[in-house]
């Protein structure tokens, strides 16, 4: 147990180290940073070593190996400024092959009125913006202690008539070290090329000699600056403490290294009673606004073969108040 505590403290210390040269704000597709699965949100996002359901396709695809047959899940995130994020996923286990999964995420917002320099109160026309990703995943138990998973996903963003798109991959591993329930998780997310907006509104008429003579305009296209994806490396650990056959406390910790921010960390805990009622808490380390997270869940049998899981999480967001997440899942 002393070794476990030393490893956990060392791991979390890494997550709180401040880099001298950071790339804060250097990537786009920021919706990819919004976590899914209220269970893991309620644990402060210390998820890479604990995830064991369809939300593994976001946190660590290797966690899909815990699915025994069929599982589906849906999450709604009531984000900031009336922005909503919805996630839906499906996974199925195939004997002697592994677990295959598919997921989709959509970030949406209400239409906004277009303004110009001349009409700063609005033109009467509206534009919309959205971001989305669709992915497929596969995970396999390579040995009785080690699992590997990977995801391929298509990412798109749209603002009015302009859009950008790219493909990205995620990789993850899950290792049971052999000491009771102690497990280590690692994942790399959003590995892919740069994205760049293009569209009809960037096509303009250009006259390089305006004002110096009669010239015919030529067609030209404005170029936008490419932006990188928010790639992130996660490493973490989890451990279950059994107080009785019906009472289990899960402790987890995670260190995270994003390519566009300082190093960060998370700690979390879940207390489960009778594998039915759950209370959760967590804290994010070295975040600008986010800190305390709380949540709860209920798991109940709808039939002999169907189980329903309902989860809720609340996340403190500092000066931006708070966010709420709801998740519903079924396993068959």
C-alpha cells in the first residue's frame, strides 16, 4: 500500500508541473476537449485507468475490453453560453476477436445574427456554427493483464459557409499490474494533420491596381491560417478498496499533457454500494477555471439481460459558474 501511495503522489505531481514554454491557445477544434460520460466527469476526469464502457472511445479505447456483450450510451453536456454537446456510442464484443465500437459527437449552438461594420445592430440575416466528430474503435485483450485499443475518427467544423475537416487517430493501453486491482492506463488522443477553413465566402474579386486605372477584377481566394488538433497524452492509475462485498471505493489519478497548454492532473473517487448506487467526487489540478467536480449514479436491471445506467455530474467552472452533464446507458 505504501508503494501505491508513492506512485499515486508522484503521478499527480507530474500533472501539476508548469512548463516554462507553453503553447496555450495554439490549437483549434476545442470541442474535442469537452469530456463525455457523467461518471468520469463526476470523478474530475481521472478516467484513463477507470473507463470500462462506451465512453472509453473518448478517454482510452483500450477500456472497451470490459464490455461483455452490447452497450450503448448517450451524454448531454450543458456547456457554457447556451452551447450543447451531445455524444452517442455503441459497442459490441465479438468472441475471439475483440470489441468494436462507433461513436458520434456534435457541438451545437443557436443561430447568431450577422453584424457588419455598417450594421452593428444586425443585418437581419443569421449564421450557424457547429463542430462534430464520427469515429470507429477497436479493442482487444492481448494477454490476461494487458489490453490495447485504437480509434479512427473524422473531425469537422463549420461556421456559416466555411468548413474544415481532418482525420485523426487515438491509441490506448490498459495494464493490470498484478497487485490486487491496481491498473495503469495510457492514451494518446487526436493525433492528426492540421485543419484549415475553406468555403464560398472566402472567394473575392481582386484588383491590384484599384484607383490607378481601369482594371478588370480577377477571382481570388482568401486563405485562412491552419490550426493543429488538441492532441493530449494521458497516463493514470486506479485502485479499488473493498470495505465489504457490497461496498467498493474506487480511487483514481491521472496526469495529462496537452500540446496547447500546461501539464494538468486530476484526482477522483467513486463509492459504489451494491453495484447499484454511486457517489463521486474529483478535483482538477492546474486548470484555469475548472476545479471541484461532484456526481452520482444509479444502475438498475430492466430485465434479466438489460441494465440501465443513469449518471449526473456537476463541474465548478470558476468565474464562468458551472456546467452540468447527464448520461444514460444500456448494456445487454
